[in-house]
């Protein structure tokens, strides 16, 4: 099983149904032999561009482990739900580079193109 994150945006007028939608989508994942590890409600936020004449939406992030067929089923349910404006699912890599190694690599690259003083 792989680790996935799905971010979905709920219609702003359906903000009272956010908890119901989260429970519904958690059941979909768990019904397909997956497990939801974390749910974040980001709340009402501005959209970068209008979607279905809306400029705001409720953002929710689901983090879960599941087989690939569970992702397909979750996305099918998201697509069929009229209260969802947009959604995006990504697979999270198990091994993420540490922040220290990325920062040190960035500093090394910055100095690579500069000439030595006095040369």
C-alpha cells in the first residue's frame, strides 16, 4: 500500500456539510482496505481563479494509505459529488530528503558559478 494525499475544495455554500463529506470519503477509503491517517480542514479560502462562479471554497486535506484501486474509487466519488469544486490526489514518496541536505545542496549550487576572489 502507498501513502496518498487528496486535497478537495467544497462549495462555499455547503460549508455546513464539510464534516459529513469528510466522513463519507473516509468510509470510501476504509471500505477499499485503506486507512486514513490524517485529516486537515484548512477552512474557507480564496481561490486563485473562479470555479463555477465561486471565488472561495472550503479546503480539506486527506492523508491515507491504500491500494491504487481505493484512490480510483475515492476520485470517482469526488467527481460524482456536486458539492466538490475541485480535487487533486498525489502519491507521497516514502523517503523524503531531509531539510538539511536540501539546504546545504542549495548553498553549494549558489557558489558554484562564482569566480574565486583574486583569480
